[in-house]
């Protein structure tokens, strides 16, 4: 959770919170003011241009276990692009299953709040906040939560902990 109230942290602040966790998944939820009620869409970050390492200081950044110790903030999502696409696909499949007006595939977009997140990240948008009866929008929360949970579980299945193997010692 990047906020607990009606505050509006910056994209950088939200990314910083997410980036402080290991093995995290970042999901940004948004209620749109347009579109048919119940239309849902998952987005994954698509970089507008191919990355080129033009800053020579980055080329000399030390590498630790195959990763650079620092990458540009605006490129934090790039190493997770394939994982984010996979997560968006799995979530969108579930959304389309529960919300028939939704597309079958996720949408690539330069969604700003995903760009600086160093983890698999998706934005999910549900339409439409402009309904005459707020209960119609609230009633979508259960199917939305179930879709998200099922998509995330498929992406990152929980594996039961294996009991430790007993140490084998030889008898003298």
C-alpha cells in the first residue's frame, strides 16, 4: 500500500515505497471517468524508445551478481518488463473472465506510475466512476478483487515450505 488515506503521493514517492520491498508486485488501481461500467483493463509499461546507455558513467557502474548497483530512476521498470507483461496477461485473462466487456489482452502504455518501479508492475483500470448509483460501482469490488487475486496467484504461486532435510552424520 502506498497510501492509507485520501493523500496523493507523487509517482516517485509511490515507487520509492514499492522499491523498498523485495519480491514485491506493484499494482496500481484506477477508476476511470469514462467507458462502460464494468469494463476493466490491465496495463503494462511500454517504454517509448529503445534504451541506449548514453551516460558513460553508467557503463562503469560496478556490477554485483549480474545487476548494476544503480540504474536510472526512469529505467527502473525495464529489467522487469517481461515479468510485468506476464503479470498483466494473467490479470487481464481473469478480468475478461469476470467482466465480459473487457478486452482479452492487456494494453501496453507508458503509464507513468509504473516506470520507476523495480518490480513486476501493472496498472488496472475499471470503468466507470460516473455511474448514477454508487452501489453499481461498489458491486464491482468483489469480482475485481477475485480477478486480481487469481491473476497474481497464477503469476506468483505460493509454494509450500519444504521441511529442512535432516543433517546426516556418520557414526564413528
